[in-house]
């Protein structure tokens, strides 16, 4: 949680954090500022001290909304620095960072770097800045991730925001369900009143419209795939594919707050009108595994344990699983879930190699999403909800929504 940042900086041997980039769709910046319409900023936080947000003067009101100490770049006149740097803009930018560091008394120690920037420009900048500040050691956040560790558990306000996104998500899912069920079926296809077939493109346009109306962004698109594509876990769906009756549709939707805040993640599998026996059986098995895992989740155990348990359950049902064949493309082929917050995928993970970071504890938010995939049979089934561990150690699904497979449609016997 945010209250642990200084403690985690101490643990990782970090003297200061430097977060750069926009105030939106930039997880570390959103985490520390709350987000906002800031096109470019630098946030510097020394261990044990309040963070300072450096910003363009035109965005001073937006920066002030963060509640942080703010300083305008105007205090570091660009024209003067550019002149001193011989009109070399990179050298001038390095000089501005030197001045900012000096004003904060940051003359040495380890600085962990976060944020969004063009990779080439960032390489040039930090290479030059390292040379200009030899007593400061800049380190990538992937190696010593104090903020990442803090974000593993969520505070009350974060949980409230994720829950609201869950409510927005199921509202959109409900609208999609009702829209599809109110259409007419003809020649084994869902058709518009004018007889034109419904396509995935038609559905996605409604999803994006409704999300926007409800104050959400959809930066990573959504998955609405049918038939064979539903058998490939992250196939987003072919926009021109027709919605045909009886075929599995995987609807995986993962929007975030407007401006790139907290995400939600949710999946249901549907069939229009009817479903084949093997689809009915697969859906029943996935739902059984889902309920089993939800019922067995326990504080103090690793999420990796529940990946192994999921493989065990599907193997007992006769399906191929990736614990036996890592290259499997049919059966159960992915992990049981992942953490969720300011990224749609973050800690905890259900994969080997992350150690104690995957141990379940109060405040964690993560997904549970078993699935079965048989692209060669033109089918796939996945069910997913986002859950959190309450302060009392209970597992709670944020929002309720039915797991029904079949969507009834008009004029279909």
C-alpha cells in the first residue's frame, strides 16, 4: 500500500524515486498523484520526505489537484539553459534535472526510475544524467521495485475504485447480453432488422460506446471472439466474423477508469440460441473448476499452488494441461489468474520464479479464470471474475453476474 512506500524504499536500498511522463495512462504517476490531465511531468520523492511534482506552468492547476508539493519548470528557464548548453536540447534537459535534484538536496544515492518515455530518448537522457551526476546511481524499477511491491496490496480507496469499475463492467456486459437476446435469428445467424448479419465489429462498437458513456476507457480493446478464435485464449476476434448460433463466444472485457486509472477484468462464455453437447460439458467443467478454486483460496498460500491445483483438476477430467506439456495449445493452456490494479496484469502472478511475492494476503486483488480451449474443434470456454482478499482474510468477488452459457434469441426454436 502507499503507506508502505518509504519502508519498501528502505528495504530495497532506494534513496529516491523519479517518475516521469504524463499524468494519465502511466501507472506509477497515477499511483502517486491520483492521475490528472498532465501531459508531461517529473515526480521526485526522497525517502522519508513528501513527493514533489515538477510540471509545465500551463498545467499548474491540474498539478495542484494532486495535493502534492508542486514546482513549475518555469523556475528553470529553458531559454537560459539552452543557451548555456550551446543549443543542445539534450544537454539543456540534463541541466534542468541537475537543478531539480540540487534544489531537493539530492546529490547522491540510488534513484529508482519509473514512468513513460520514448525508449531512445530515455536512454540518451539517463546515460547523460548518470555522467553528469556521478554520485547518483540510477536503477531500473524492474530490478528494485519498491512501488511495485507497494501496489501488490490495495487500500480502501483503491478497492472502492476497482469495485466501481466492476459495476461499470457488468453494466456493459448486461447491455450486450440484452442487445443480443433481443435480436432475430435467421439462417443460423443473428441479424439486424434489415436482415444484415451481426458482426463482432457491431458488438465492439457498442461496447466502446457504452464504456465511454459510463466514464471508462478501453485502452487494450476487449476480446469478443467466436468459434475457432474462441479457442485461442487472447484472440481479440475478427471484426468481420458473423455471430452464428451455437458457436462459443468468449467475451473478455478489461476496461479502466477514464485517464488510465484502475482496471477491472471479467470474462463470460456465451452461445447464441443453443450449444452443442461438448460445449455444454466443457462449460460445466470450467464452472466446476472455477467454483472449486474460489472455495479453496486461502491466505498464506501461493497463487502458484492454485495454478497447480487447476491443472490437477482439468487433468482428472481428461484434458491436456500445461503442467504436463508446456507447449500445449489445446486443453488448459494458461495460468489461473494474475494481479490487477493500475495495470490489467500485475503481481501477484501464478507462475514460477516470483517467490514470496505471490503469497496471498489481505488487500490483494487478482483474477480467477480457468478455461478450456480446442481451436481444432472450433470452441473455447473461459470464466473469469476479479476477487480481493478482505482485511479479515475472506475472498470476495467484486460483482455478481450469472455464469449462464446460452443466450436465448428470437425466432429460434
